[in-house]
C-alpha cells in the first residue's frame, strides 16, 4: 500500500479515544465476565487489546463457544437492532482493555462518521462470513478437521501478516466447546497433531502450516 494511503487509513483506536461522552474504557482480568447471557443489551464493545470469548449456554447447561475475538473486533452489536437482552456471554480469555460505547452514542457516530461506519460494517461482514464458514464446518467436517481449522484461525492463518503463536491460555475444555466435541477427543487429536509435528508446545502453542494438510484430506 502506498505511504499516502497508509497515512489515510482509518484508526479506530484513535477515533474511539476522541469520542468523549458515551464511551468508557475498562480493563478485564482473565476469566472475568464482561456481560452474561440474558443481561440487558445497552452498549457495544470494542477490543482494544486482549482476547474475548463469546459463548452460549443451553437450558440444560451445555455451553458452546461461538467466537473468540481479538484486537480491533467489536461485540455486543445486537443492541443496535433493538435486541433487548444479550444472547451470549462475553468472557475475557486474557487481560483485556475494552471500550464500551453506549447504544445511543454508537448509533449517532455510525450515522455521522462515514469512515467509522465503513470500519464497523467491514467487521460485521467479516464476522458474518466467519459464522457461515463455521456452520459449514460443523455440518460437513469431522471433529479432527474442525479442531485443525480452529487452531489455524487462532494462529492467524489466512489473515494479513505472519501466523502468530497462540499465547492465550485456551483450555481443552474451551477448545471442545469451540469445536463441538468432547475434551477427551480434543486431547486425542492434540496429541496426534503434536506427534505428527503439526503443532508444538513450548510455553505457548505454535501451529505449523503443515496442519493445513488435515483440512485437505478427503
């Protein structure tokens, strides 16, 4: 990208910092609940740093992880379409810094600031595409392939920049909730991937591009 285009790139962090009234900043510790399923929906959140897990719980207590969000992501946007309560629980997976923007303020800036509106719309389209891909993954692929895809996404494969080590501590229980299988199955496949050299453990989880071979199998 030419330098002049880089200079003109929209900086969501700076924009939110200058927003003024209607926005608050908070820090969350690992495993801290940001909001719970059923809470009143009255704001949108922006992840300034850290990772956040979105999960839903059924009436019988079964939990499923529907998204893991990181720097530059929004969540809680259902309030903008008059969603009265939160449909998911948001939990910090690591230390996070979050911007909380009141519903009225968010709606106003989306109407008044075209570049921010474009940035927010791009986020929604990306999330929608991910949800569609997740649904196809659940319907068409084995739990082994779903785990491989989850690890590749967590390591930033397919995004701009180089793949990153997974520094966030994500338990096998959480991986099971993300993949839609049991913890013993996750343990079995993680050990298998490690023995095959697809992943490494060394304080952090490192995912190698060779893990892509799991997705390419018939």
